[in-house]
C-alpha cells in the first residue's frame, strides 16, 4: 500500500502550513507533493517557501508563484468584481515587495507538472500533478465541469489520476470511458487549499491518496481518496492580515472560508 499526501494553495499562510505539517507528519505518508501557490494574499511568503524547501518536498508552480518568480504584476488570477481586482493588485504588489531574492529564484525554478507512473501490478497507473490544468497553469477545473471536457483533458494528458488545486474547492470525480473492450476509470481530484479555503469551511484541507497492488483503471473503487481537514488559529492570521498593508477583506475571507 502506498499513501501519498497532496497539498496546495498555502498562499503565504504560515500558521496554516505549520498545522498542516503537524497533522500530516503524524500520519506518516510514503510520499508528499505540493501543487503550488505558496505565496500571495498573506504576510509570510518567505517563511512558507523556507518550510517547503527545508523538507525537500517536490513542488510545482502555481499561477501566483509563476508571477512572483518573474517579478510580474499579474498573478494570472480571475477576479469577479472590480473591488476584487483592486485588492488583488495590492496583494501582488505587497508580495513582490517583501519576497526575498533567494525565495523568488526558487519560485522561478519550479516545474509546471509532476508525472508519476506506478506499476504495482500488471496495470500501469499514471498520476499527474498540475496546479490548474495540464493545459494552463491558471485554468479553473470546477466540480461542475462538463464530463466530456474533463475526460478529454485527462485523456490528452494520459492521466489516470489527475490531482490539482487552484479553485480552493475540494472534490473527487470518477470518469468512465470505454477503451477497446475494457472499461477505463479516471479520477479527477481537486485537493482543496491549506491556507485559503473557499468552500465555507475555514479549516485547512488536503488529500491522502492511497493506492495498492489491487489498484487498477478497471476498478473505480480501487483507489482511495481521503479529504482531510485540520484546524489552525484562523483569528491570529486574520488579525495579522488586518495589521498589514493587505486588504481587510482577506481577513474576513479567512474567517468565513470563502
């Protein structure tokens, strides 16, 4: 049996990341991967990067990491209102101002995707880790994505299990297609957010993926996906945001999980 911890979208929230490590390290997974967006929207981008680096956790770039790594004023984010857009401009300017040179260089070197091929039995099982989608770092794959579209994305990327973040809203969808005379089940898994959840639950979240010698694309129930939530001192973080140059709206978002 192999257990893989997957986490994403810390967004410079150091207390949430520390609580995540306390939770996940007690579970002792075999492998751990980070799906990006280490920075933005909060006051600890350097400290978050340092915690990831000192543990040598394989990490891919999120859209925010990509922008900050290149000293850009565009994080590739989609904002619904002019107010959100204005707040976003404050956030990326603030992050660009406080990020240190070594940490910026690290963000710039992060890969776009990680692909892991498992061969625990006679069946090959391809795990693909992306931030937004295989096609674009900032593409949003929401839970209501048309099944044919999501299936096409996974087929083109040769992904049996595709894990991603970016929307901060966790879900697991099993997609069925027939390939030749055999069924083929693919798993699309949004792993949620450690530091900026948006599903009305202000606790941090991550995924534990379990595969074993019985796991196969032929059996939709042979892959276990556990969504784990953990508490941290949200109020402490919200007050830190309010004491900074960042918009107070980000503090309320943390309190409400939105």
